[in-house]
């Protein structure tokens, strides 16, 4: 082959998107098949449960009290709805995993053009609405849905996002926390929670550091959705107090409790997809937060040393609920010491 033709072919292949071998476009009712290792129960418990709760569960299993199954779902019974843009970006597709508030939520028709422009796959699990258990179904299903996509399409691991609407937004926030080393951003639509409310758990310290420093959190709430706007204010203040660096807000005009229109969705994705460095103030904020946790833990140690066991238990429960993985493993050690003291 002449050298000039070879060079032209190389240039063409480097700049032209490659179509995925799997079908593109909208795929409804696809059956899940591959179990995500991220949803394996020991891993899920480590990430998503309060540290002292996880410790008790795992020690109970180790002592022969129970056997924790690897997975809680039979994927042959579970379905997803997917939208795959026709053109595959050269570094692989981005993926937006959506947690719905209702039994099913195919991609909104006017979002397709935005997803096409960004090379972003949309996937949502069925039977994952507000009437389902967050731990037993909604969170694992979102992770299995992501695995289904990853097994079939080239994916850019730096462009994995979690989203949800209303109650689905609250579950999406929990997933963003527990899997901050997997997802780069979270689009929370009219649904979120302050830390230590409604089952929101601070994950292990190394994962939470990712959430604090690199996760992009985008809140999108209708201007007339007053209850959720007030709730969002509390969530954002809570996140700021925990040194979460990248918080963005998109108030949807002429909207009550509903999803953004196409333009609003596109603007929200712009913030979701733009990597940013943490601010200069981040290091000081993290140091102050660590000092705060250390002070709280010391109060528990003092109560234990003085045999004020009830007080120690109350203090430790509050620490575990509020600070989660930031207080571990010290909180776990103190819980074990307290249990031993009470048994004597």
C-alpha cells in the first residue's frame, strides 16, 4: 500500500467515531446477566453500611452465625432500559446510570440529542422505584445495570455518572457516596439528603476523600418545587460542612417537581462532565473536619475510661451515624470495647 494512502487511513481511523459491535439506539426490556463485583454483598456492606453495623454483620458471619450470599438478586428476572448513541467516542462511551422513582423510566425523548452529542449511554433498571428497598434492589440494580453496559460497549471509566429523580435522586446520592471511586459525578434531580439523614452513610475514608475532592455534585430542582428546594439548601450546607468541593446548582425555570427540559439537562451535564481541581481551601477544611472527628472520639474514650457506659454508647452512636467511615476504624474498636465492658 502506498505510504500516502496508509497515512490517510491512519488519520481517518483516529478521528472518525467507531460504531460499537452491539446494537445502538433505544433498547427496552433488556435482561440483566452479568453480576457486578461492586454489588457483591461483602463489598456492598463495606461501602454502604455504617461501619459498626458492617463490622457486626461480618463478625457474625465469621463466627458461623450466618452466611452472607454473594448477591441478593436473580438477574434473570431483572430488566433494564438503555439508550446507546450511534457514534462511539474514541475513548469509549460515557454512562449515565439513572435511578427512577417509578417502576420504569426509559430515556426521555428530548434527552437523546444531548446524549448523542456527548456520546453518553443512558441506562435505568426496571422495578427500581420508590416502593422498592434501596439496599436490596435499587442500589444493586443500578450497579448491575452499569456492569451490563460495560460488558457490551467500550466505556470511558472517567465518564461514569449516577443520577436519579425524586426518591431516585436520594438513592443516587447514596451510590455516589459509596462508589465515589467508580462514579465521577452525580446529577441529583429534586431528590437529595443531608448527611446522617434517611440512611445517608459516609463511606470508608479513602472512598469519601474521592467524594470530597473529585466528585461533581449537580443539583437540579424546579423553581416551584419549594419543599425540595428547601431540602436541597440543607443538603448543600451539609455537604459544604463536610468539605465537598464541587457543588453545582441548576434551578429549573417554570418547573415544579419534575425533570429538567432538554436545555436544562444539557447545562447540568456540562458541569457533570467538566473535571475540576479542588479549591485551595480544601486542605484546611479536611484538617479541621478530621480534628472535629478526633475530638468526638476522644469524648467516647473518656466516658469509657470513667465507666460511663451509657454515655459512651450514646456518643458513639451519634458519631457513627454522622461521620461513618471518617471515624473508623477507631469507632469500630470503641464499639467492641464498649460491648466487652457491658458484658462484664
